C-alpha cells in the first residue's frame, strides 16, 4: 500500500475535536481518608471521547502523577438533561479505583488526587489541551494554551470545586466550593445555564503594512449578542477595548446559529514594528462576557500568517503544517517547510483516498512555501462539504493532515 494511502487511513480514524466538553467538578480532598475523590466532565449526550485523556500533575516540579486515557468506544451517556436549545447534555464521572462515588463511569487507577497545589488537564484525542485547572494554588504549573488556572481551594470535607453557572465561562469566571454532586448539575447551575454562547473554530491575526487583520470563525452561536476586541502591547496586559458590537455593526453576533460564520476586523491604529496582543470576547443576551482566545501580530510584517513559522529562518527539516483556517469556506492555506531542493508533490484527497486536485508537483527549492486551496476539484467545481486530506510527498518525506471544508 502506498505511504500516502496508509496515512489517509490513519487520519480517517482520528476524530475531529471540538470545544464542547468541559471539566465541571473536582473533588480532590474529601473528608477523612480521601475515599470519594472524583473528576466530573460535562458535554453533549453521545459525544465520543475515545482517546481523550485526563492527566494529573504535581504542583511541585510539574511532573505527571497519573494519566487516564478513555478507551475506544467511550462516550457521554444518552441520558441527562436538556439545555434551553433542546440539546441533551450529560456527565462523565471518573473516580479513584475501589472508592465509592455515585454515578461514576470510569476508574482512573489506584493513585489518588493530591491535595495541592496540584492540577489536572483535559486533552482531546489529538493531544490538544482543552482545559488546565489547579486547586490550592498553581505551584509550578504555569504556561500552556490555555494556561494553568487556579479554581480555588479544596479542604478536607464533603464539598468540591464546581464550575460556574454558565459552564462556558469556566475558563475565566470564579468557581464555587459547594456540596459535591457527582453525575448531576452543580448546586450553582440550572439547565438554563448550560448554553454555550459561541463555539469558536479559529481566531487569527494577520499583519500588513500599518494594519493588522483579525479573522475568526464560529461553528455555532447561542444567544450571541456580539463580540468585543481588546488590545495590549503586552501578553500580560493590561488590555483596553478597541472595538465592540455596540458601536460596530460588523461585530454583531448571529444570535442563534448552527452554521459556521466568518468575521473580520481591521485594526489600523497600529505602528509598524510594534507587536500587539488581541483578546476576542463574546457577549450573550444576559450580558455575560467570555474571553475566547488571545492572538498576537507585529504590524508591518508581511511574511507567513502561520505563527509557528519563522520566515527569517531556513527550515532545518521537512514539515507539513496544519491548514489555516480549518474548518474553512472557501479558501484555506497550507504551509510546508522544505530543507533542501528536491522534487515534491502536494495533493488533496477525499475520504475514500481519491485524488481531488494537485496543488503542486515538480522541483521545489529549500524554504518555507505557502499554497492555497479554494475548495474546488481539478475541473474547477466546488467539492461537497466534508473531511479532506492533503498529503506532501518527497523522496525523503511523506506526511498528511486532514481538514474540514464547509459550504
């Protein structure tokens, strides 16, 4: 079997991740002998979490205490409650082996949660960090995306650390210390709280001469009034608001939408050579603000839009980058690193392994290259929505990645 076909099969059985699963409750130091510790996740009923993982870290030194990987076929149960939009929401509860916890679904092993400062991170099946939370301080657990965040203190009793009423705000809002409720809504939550205002697919900053272009795409929006853009010249802040849906109609949200939507904002109040940091916030109908993501760009730079690439440095090895944006409609960009002059082929394939179009084939020089695909086949026709694969082949290197085209 050709190398690129084998690679397509491997990619095919790796699920696309989405920010729909959250850590909802942590009980790390229960009363007595710590025999009722648990971690609770909340997410859509039936959502497949095969190969997702929970990793527990020691806050002193940052070493891993244990790791639990959800086995193949793991999913949120079909029973739970309905949110205001009619979606079925459910829980998964993990506990210490041989301990007694109501509604527990999985045992993470025989090593207990440490009392802190310690933390856990939630990773999707591609290894992306979804959340990273600590209790009793952050200790040596810092950095990452998202960064480690302390959610409070857990002290030797029957209570636990609980995500806020709107679980989507758990990245920023304060958590509560309440009576433990494994496998059900926290005492500070109701079924009406669990709407996710915005499911963000991408947020990027592209620099040009005396302008920085911000682009973002949402997968779905619930009760979304609009967006706010904050800016700083330091990653640590302070940030100030430079644009808001209240004064700029282009930043108004879709309200309720189940289809992808694209947004663009141009910041022209910038100086070339200066690096700016941008926060994207969404605001729901109740006025709750949620910080979605932070990106940066240096005004005046007209090189690659991919932050992982340093255009001033020659590639030392082959590399195929993730396309950007992803999902996309109708255009996306694919960057590749070529460390030496060689022959190369970069092509798009459908989910069955059929070649759709060749983006490049032939002699290619050593440097970073950018290619674009407009969602059309070799005949110039738009392909259907779905998963596609792009594969780079040279004499010494073969690599492929998947992407999602939405029409």
